């Protein structure tokens, strides 16, 4: 099955946490090309005031949608040592790619106990970020690639932009390595066009209770617990829509929703996203049906909430 050219290019853009400027430039180019065909034309906020984040304000917002653009990866330390960025799968063998002042890099990840190394034959500049080499596979049922988390969340948010009339769509950074951009973004939103509810467009996990092809996941809780009153309202609306969905209850994991909950603002939040197998590996796998229901749910909720 052919892949959307925008999604294919997005999946091939590296953006390990802290180095998101290239993917943001790509999104800004696409926003500029597409915005005149959208139902509503957004006010666009970006630039050094927002670091490598982008905020789109449509009409009179009631809800904000957040999608993080960064990924997990690795950073070069000394000699041939590596340090993980975020929580990548740590097994020997995957191909890593990147670029430093000497040129292009392609090497293997080597895991020896708790230590990580690369086997590139020359010195690599300290602090260079390395990503899993991309290999996109699409059939009639699944998409499989590195960094579906959170390229698919970004993709769903961009699809939402086609139909949204009122709301914020916000592309955030640093989520995979502890967050950091959300506090100033929330402050700006509440000073500019305040809202009381947020949706987190991100990718969750396949587990013993969450399965492929059963719809987008509405998370009742991960490590953090959003307000039940708001979650119940989301569930009731999605039930009314007829869009397939499943419910998640987990003890671990987190997202930009954590920073909404820890903020000084009285904002409800809910994580809604497709589930993937082989989390944080080069082989993340998501059902195309679940991705489709994710796109439909966001379009529906931004009208109804």
C-alpha cells in the first residue's frame, strides 16, 4: 500500500530530543503550503520566543491539541561511547545514523551490559545525536518503521488542521527526555486565547488489554491520572460518534499530559492515540485502521468539545 508522501518524508526527518529544528522547519513549510486549503486559516506562532515549537491558533479555541515532534535516540559521549536519549530499546545490532562536522555517520549499536558503544571507524564529534536508521514498511494492515512515536501523532495533528475551526494545534519538543517546552507553551496559550481542556496526540502501547485493529486508544490513566469527569465526557462523545476505540488503564508511561496536570492552570487533559508494538525500537508497528480512527476521533472531538 502506498504511503502518504508527507508522512514518508516526516518519518525520514531526524529529531532526537533537543535537536528538533529540522523537523519544525519541514512542518512550517508544509503548513505554509497547505493552510490556504484548510477550513480555517490559523494564526501561526513560532521563532526563538518558542524555541523549536510551533503553535497554530484557529478561530476561538476551546481545546488545545499537543503533539511532540522529538524522538528517542542516542548521543555520542567519549571515544566510542553512547548515552541514550529518552528510552530507546537497548539491544546490539540496530543501525544508527547521524551527521557531525566530518560528515555522514552509519554505524551499529553495541550493548555490553550497562554500557553502550558504536562501531564507527572514525572519531565522532562529542554530543552528536544518532537515530535508528529508517526502514518504512507498509502493507494492507500495518505501518512499521522507526519513530512512529510520535510521527503518527504529528501526522494526526496535521490532518486535524484540515477541518478544525476553533482550537489550538501545538507541536512540542523534549517530551521523550523529560519534557520542558510545555510550561512556556501553556503560559502563552493561557495569556493569548485560554482554554480549559487539552488532548494529547501521541502513540501508546500494545498490551494484554490493548490490541491492533480495535480502534484508537483513550487512556484512562498511565503513570498520571487525569480527571475522571473529563475522561467520562470524552468516552461518551466518542461512543456517540461510532468511531472504533478502546480504553487503556496502565501504571506506567507519561506524555505531555503530565505537564498539563502539573501546570498552575486548571486544565483537563486526555491522551488519545493509536497503539504500537515494538515500542521505541526500529520496528514500531501500528494498525492502519487504528491510525484512521485516531484521525477521525480528533476531527470529531474538536467540533464537539
